[in-house]
């Protein structure tokens, strides 16, 4: 009988050790899960910042392209005006020569 009680006690000690190991494993899993949740929150915050930055870049690009296009149009208009003046001058000279 004493031997049986010792075996039962030994098994109970082994079970207690196993339970403690399981508790420790569960605590480690919970800590890992919390760490993952914090990491996910950081990633989401980073993604929000990237989206805001991209939106700003898109708006800036549109604004810059608009200004650049306006400058191109202005340059073409100026060159066209100069060419029109030259053509008018040449036409005037041709008329003067043809009258002579």
C-alpha cells in the first residue's frame, strides 16, 4: 500500500510539473500574441502614414504638372507671337518690294 501511495505521489508531482510547463507555455504564447498585436498596430499606423504621404505626393505632382503645363503653353504662345510678328514684317517687306 505504501508503494502504491508513493507511485501516486510521484505521478501527482509529474502532473504538477506538466501543468506548470503548460502554464508557462501558455504565458509565453499570450506574451507573443500581445507582441504581435503591438506589431500589427505599428504596421497599421505606418501604413496610414504611407497613405497620407502618397496622397500628398499625388496632389503635389498634379499641382506641379499643372504649373509646368502652363509654362509650356506660355512659352509656345510667346514663340508664336514672335513668329507672327516676323511673318507680318516679311509680308510687309514683300508688299513694299512688289509695289516698286
